[in-house]
């Protein structure tokens, strides 16, 4: 592994990076020159190429040497600097706070700028944010011990940004992070011999062979009307469910060995909960799985067959194949499969899978734009990330097309453009809010569900409006995981019910709550309607605690004109934030465990199995 600050010999460089660079398409005969230029940060593209003006393209990069450029020349590999690297959640703030950045990007994009001080609402800032999707590129970095990846976007310098698209590119340009220098560059090399004056071009839809997908991916630079394409999202095929099951290496438990469970005292094993269990007359904490009657895991368990054979007498907090609830692409598929009727109809928004359904989405977006039905806002989500990580709200088709290039696969859902809002007197404005409901599941067949009446409210920090979609505190509510806490506003459910009654006296909270509970039941009933790997498996010793996130939207009845509050479920996670829950309600976990594992009744949990 390369160490920051240490120079690498050529042999060490090859040992670390040769395979990575080969995967990018770089020929081995460029390696020695590349190593030399990386170690010495040599940017010598200006010795071989220059920028010239083109009536259609503006500035473009061309070959300047009379002898041209030969692919066989080992020195024809070049470093391109990055003018700006950023993450999407702070793009506007970073633009305005980095001296000279707005002027540099404006000039690169062809805008004229006057003055030196700018604020996030300035037209020039809005124009740059919108046009970034025609200039930026992306790579991902590991950001924590769990190896979660963050997507970073970057803009090439004035030279690199003038390398335009061609279906028959003359050069390759790929990002490269050089560990010893702790710096990201882009590497450029010729794909064909170039003569004097030949233009440098690269493929903006690299590796994409499908003609329809290429047309979609090139929309930011080559606009096209694709409304004639099919525009309906499809159900996930059974094969994809089967592939997910095999890829995850899941196994199904053997129910034939389950022993009857008739215990008055329950032993629990899970270190992170040892300070949250307080009912020691009922529960006893132990230090090993062998001692425990209940084994409570903090994550998913894949090999349930082995688990069931080894411990047939123990309860586990997991159901077979429950990852179809946690993964947002399969969660959305459950929303499509659920019956669209009753009080909780349309509890999941229209959703497209960008990995498989980009053409359908583009067609739908363009059709919707022609009809001017609404603002045409969408929210993109990474399949397997929670807490708002990687989510982006936008009404810009170019942005949605480009974010598909990130390393994490995504879905895109219709954004709730008319959410029910909450007035915050402390900041004197109306903001978005949503809920997190704790759901206990003790059986698949028959379905047994309980929902905690003590839900958790999350509120935004800025007045809601359909603009500045990159403003996290306007469009998102999960503030307790953002930086310094994101000015977290805590409102307990009891307080919220009172506020709701004051602000919406014509709507009864009990009716709205029942609609939410009904939607939650529909979600789990749909998840249990098919056997594994297409649905949750029925195992007598399985129990689980989920958190289901919901938001309220206004829906207008076409006949009466009355506006009702309808729930939208947008996420389901395993193992809620028990620390926060117990901070507000100290006996929360004790109560949940008594209901879930011992079958007790509790006034804090409602049975919603039959809704």
C-alpha cells in the first residue's frame, strides 16, 4: 500500500497501480512516463496541445506539434488538473465560500462575471450549478471503517474541459487518485495517432454500446426527444430476486428442528443494547450466543440454514430474505405490487430503477414536461444507503442522467411536491416533516404486526419551496447525522399531536394515523405474499424490529375537491435508532422486547395485523 508523503520507486508504483491502470485501458508502455510525471507533478500537455476557437464548439483542444502524436510514443501520457472537486450536498455553499471559484467556473462555462462577492441566490450561482452537469465527472472514495463510499464530483481544468465528445474518441481521460501525494488527477493518453491540428475528443458515454442508452446518456450535450419510447416502470423480474438471493449467499432456515419456546425469563445477547435494557426482572444480559435464549443482531444474517441447525431453540431478530425491505429498489417493487385501493392507496411514489429503466424514465420525464403537469421534481436514492446519504432532489433531467454514473446504483422517485407542512414558530416558517414508525413483526403466516404509538418526528430547518434542491436543510429532515447535528429540532409525538390539531383542525390525527398504519400493513402483507426469495420467509423462531419512514402529502378528490392527507412510505430499515428512542422513552426497548419476544400486550403498541 502506498504511504502518504513517501516517494515510490517505479517497481513499487507498478506493483500497486499496474492492474488498476490496465483496467482503465492504459497501455503498460506509458507507465514509466506516468510514474515520473506523478512523482514530480508535471503538467506538460501544453507542450503538445493547445486551445483554439471553433464556431460551433467554442474553444477546443488540438494537437500543436508538427510531428503530431504517436500512440507508440511512451511519453504521450499526460496529467490533467482538476479545477474543483466537491460533493453534491454542499455545492452551493462551497461555490460561494471558495475565493475566485465562481469567476473561474463562470469563465470556463462562458459567462461574464462582475464583482467578487456572491450569495447562493445570485443568478450566476444558479447558472453554474445547473451547467455543472455538462462539465463534471465523478469518482468514489471510501469514507469510513464500514467501507461506505462517497461519490465526489470534479470539473477538469480549462484544458481538460475543452476536450469535447465524439463517438470515435481520439484520447482517453480517466480519474486517478495518487496516494503518496493525496491528490486526484486525470490521466490522458492518445487512442490513435494524431497529426498537427487534429482535435482531442473523448467519449462522454464511455463503454456504453446500447444505442438507446447512449442517446439517453448523451442528452446533456445532445438533446433529443425520446417521448416515443416506452415510459412505464416495470416490476422487478423473478430472476432478479433469485439473482439477489444467490449474490447475497443467503440460505433458508430449517424449521423442522424448531423447539417449543416456553420461557418466562429471557436472556439477551447484544452488547450495544446493554445500557438500554432496564427490566432486569424479565431480561438477563449474557455474553455469548450459547447462553442466550434471544440472539439480537445489529445487521443482517445471511446463512439462516446454519443458524437454525445450530440453534433450533433460540429466537433471532431476523426473517429470511428481509433485505427486500431494506434495499430501496426491492422496497419500491413492493410498492408497485401492493393493491392500489383503500385508504392507503398510492403509499409509494412512482419509481424508476435507473440501472435498468433509464430510457423509460427519460421518456416519462419528457412526456410529463410537455404536459406541464407539475414541477417535475424527482428524488434519487442509492439502493443500499440510509439516513439520507447520497439522496438528491432535482427537476433537471441532465442531473438525473449524469448521477447514474456514480458507483452506487440508484432509483429515482417522484418527489412529494405538495407535502403537508408544519409551522415552526422558532424560525417563523412552514417546513417539511416526516415520521419514523417502529414496527414489530413476530410472524409471516399468519401476519402479526405491531406498531409503536410513540413515533418519532423529523423536521427540516428551512422553509419549504420547490427551489434550491441542493439545500439539504430545506428538502431533508434527517438532521441528527449531518455535521454538527444540523440544528436538530426535537418534537416529541405527544407535542406534535397537539400542534397538528392546532394547525389542521379540520383533519383528525386519529384518521391520518390510521391511514399510515394501514399503509404499513399493506407494505408487510405484500412483502409476505410470496415465498422466498421473492418475499419474506416464514420461520417460527424469527422476530424483527423495523423502522418505517413516512411523509404526508396532499391529495385532492376529483369529485368533491376536498384535500386529504395521504401517507407515503419511502424507506424501511432494520434495527431503529434505539439510543434516541430510549432517550425520549426510557422503557421503550423493554416494552418492545416484551411484546415481540414474550407476546405481552402493551398500551404503547397497536396490533395492525388486520388493517
